[in-house]
C-alpha cells in the first residue's frame, strides 16, 4: 500500500473511538480514503465517517459514509468487535491542485467529540477520462 505525503494520525481516545487511516491519496478527479474505525462504547455498531475536502469541518466541503466494510484484521487485533468496521471510498471532486483532507469519526457512545482520525494535503489532478456529453435537440 502506498500513500502520497505524510498522513497525520490523531489519538481518538477522548471519544472512545479506535481506528486509523491507511490511505489518503489524491487521484484524477478524486480523493481516495481507506481505513477502519469503531467506538469502544458500542463496538458492534458501524461508525459514520465524515470527510472534508478543502479544510476542516465548517470550512471544507463535507462527504459522509459508514465504516461498515469487511476488515478481518480489526477483529483479529480487537477480538469480539467484528470485522465490519472498514472504509474504502473514492470521493469525486471537480477541485484540482493541493487539497487539504480531514477525516472525522463520528462518536456514537459516551464520548463528546468527533475526533479527526487523519488529515493530509493531497494533489488532485483533472479527470481527463470523463466523456464529454453533448445533446442536440431535434425539431
């Protein structure tokens, strides 16, 4: 697995969130994020992930999804939490150039914060593979 640049990982213990970001990478017209997360208070429940492109929450453009993809390695390290705590998402954007990415885990238990579990500035290049669609109306 490769990443571009350095990923800043944050300790999320104040919110009982456990997780990590494996990849934050800029691609053609998209940002790819991959990792896993669960909440120690309710480990059987999938956690929501919010990703902000262009800045932190309140500044960047937000995208949300659920960390519920299979990650057997999580249950191996944390027996009993289950394996469906992964995320592996490609977020499409028209923005290009250097783009700060912030990834938040949304707390579902006793904690009171939604910690940043990773952030990194990536480079997004224009997507030149999108087909150009033109419509011509016939009378």
